[in-house]
C-alpha cells in the first residue's frame, strides 16, 4: 500500500497518519468519558 506522495520518505507520512489517528482516538475517548461522567453525576445527586 503505497499512498505517499511528496519529497519526504514514506515513513514520515505514515508517522503523521499514526499521530493524527491517535489524536482523533484520544479526542473521542475524552468526549465519551466526559459525557458518561456528567450523566452519572446528574443521575444521582448526593445529599
């Protein structure tokens, strides 16, 4: 699978893709975690 176009070595482009995918995955995990934590706190208020 050779999808690299440009003057840099292919490894550079694969590293960039890995970083972008990792950042997207991390963003998704943070968003999902914040949604579940906020819904848990509103569901059972402590008094």
